[in-house]
């Protein structure tokens, strides 16, 4: 072995062999590099997500797109591998930047160093703002055209009444409306509840990018048939029984609510209640059933209670004794006495309204009292009050019953039973 190693020819042969092998290896690498450089590829990876590094507890960042396209250039094998493996990452690091506007580059990592990488866009303009949280009242957003004909939205409620909104300070300050939107088909004719999503809009009704808690609220709607409140008027029917004088008929209910089609309801200004005085035998209270006008579907109550004040004439025997005792037969005779030029007072009219009499002209009537001469002789104009009750009247024409307060031992009547007024805003 030593003799072989000391043989110079053998050493020359071994050295030559290694030189040939090294030459072949280097040539192969050069040819491989030349081959790779000659097969470069340009491709695009679309919609690559962009991550953002910042203090998301105290700050809000806008301007960074959710995804961008990436152009990559390099050896075909590496380009293909990058598209398949997807172990790369795009990001913008804002952790060291102050609040305000900035132009920053989109960075990348985990791409091969042999690839040329370019994002589209390369730079983005971002705004870093303070994150704030505020409470806002939620308003109902509903198209009232969804309500069925002759029905109305009586009331609505939202629970909870407020929501907490978090976002960039500038966006929070631009909030114009916070609405709970009702979704329903047309023709709503009954009350209902539903969950409604909360929308946050600016003054131009553009949707704002904010966080809302809770995102939905419970909305309760009360839908009723169209109705309105009308006053009640007592209308006397028939003739009182002999010897009985009806001094006054009063009611415990001033108004009722009537329901039905809008066109029919709007034509009714008051509800007349007929009281048959021929059936009254003595003073007291009793129920009167309300008559439903044609076209009205229902009234808020079926009957009202009325109170009747009457005066009974003394019996013949008592009358004779009275005549004998007082010797005033003439004064016991029932007569009529007129009080012309009596002014009708208006009671209960709200301060924001004014009224003008159409009938009778200037609100002047003739008052007629029926009673004994002695009783009538004692009556002064100041003892009598003639008025209409306009407490529930609205703007427009109103027809009101004329009411009389006077001595109960005299039966009173005016030349007009009703007054027509025009009511306007003051």
C-alpha cells in the first residue's frame, strides 16, 4: 500500500480524476442556473388578505384594504410553489405610528428570496383615530304605507331603548340616525312584535362602519282600526208625563271613541244620544244604550249613565190647600216668560283656539222660561247661565248643544237647541 501511495503516476491519475469530476459538477450547476434563468415566470395572486398590526383596543384604522393583488416574478417552479403553498403573508405595521394620516407600504414575508414580489397597490393611505364608545337612542324606522287601509299605528316601543356604538371618533361624531328597521309585508292590520336590526346612518343616510351592541332590538307595535274621539250630546225625545217637569239631564261620560273606515269616521263630529223623556217617572240615574251610526264598526262603550233632575207637580188636593193657605192662585198658574238677547258663553275652549258663532248670529238667543208667575218674577238674567262646552273641539266647524243652568223650578228652553261655531287657531 505504501508503495502504491509513493507511486507518482498513481497520484497523478487520482488527481486528474478528481479534477475531471469537479469540472463536470461545476459545469452541471452552471447549465442548471442558465436553464432556470431562461425559464422565469410572471404571475398574479389575487385577493390576498392584508393583516393590520395596531392597538385595536384604543385605536381605529381606516384606509387599509381587506385584500390586494400580488404580482410575483421568478423561476416557474418557485412561482407555482408560492401559489399552491400559500404560506406567505401581507401586512401593514402601524404600531409605532401616532394618531393621524399616514402613507405606508404593504409589507410581505415568507416569499422566496429568488422571487420578485410587488403588491397592487404598493402603498396605502391610512387614518389612525381614537376609538370611542357612546350610547344612542334607537328610533323606529317603519314605512306606514305597510299599515292596512283604515288602520293606524297607535303606539310603538323599542327595547332596549338605547344601544352602545363603538368606532372612530370622527365617525361617531357624524352619526345622524340610529334606526330599528321593521320588515313586513303590506297590509298590517293587527299588533305584533319582532326583532329588528339596528342601522347606523349619517345625515345623508349613508351606512356607517361601526360596532353596535346589541345589533338587534325588540320592537312592539300596536295597530288599531281607525278611530277618533267625539263628544256626546243628549237629545230629548218625547213629551214628559203630565205633572212632571224635566229640569236637567246630565251624563257621566263626555266623549266616546268611534271606530270604522276613515271616510265614515271623519264625517261624524258628535254622537247624539236619544233620551225618551216620556218614559221618565222620577228623578234618578239610569243607563242609556248608545246607537251605532251607520258605517261605524264599534264604539268604545255600549252605554252611558245619565242623571235626570225632575220636579213633580203637587197633587190636586195639595194645590187646593196651597191656594187656600196662600190665596195666590194667580201666582200658581204656569206661564211663559221670554228673556231676549241672551249671550251664549263658550266653556272649555283651549287657549290656543278661537271661535266664532255662525248659528245663532253673534251667539245671541231668546231664552224662554216656563213656570209660575211668582217664580219667573224672581228670576234675574244673572241667575241664568247659557253655554256650550267646547272642551274637546278641534279646528273646523263644530256643532254643540246649547246648555242652560238656571233655577230648577222653571223649565228652560232656547230659541236654538244647537250652536254652530267655526274654530280656528289663535
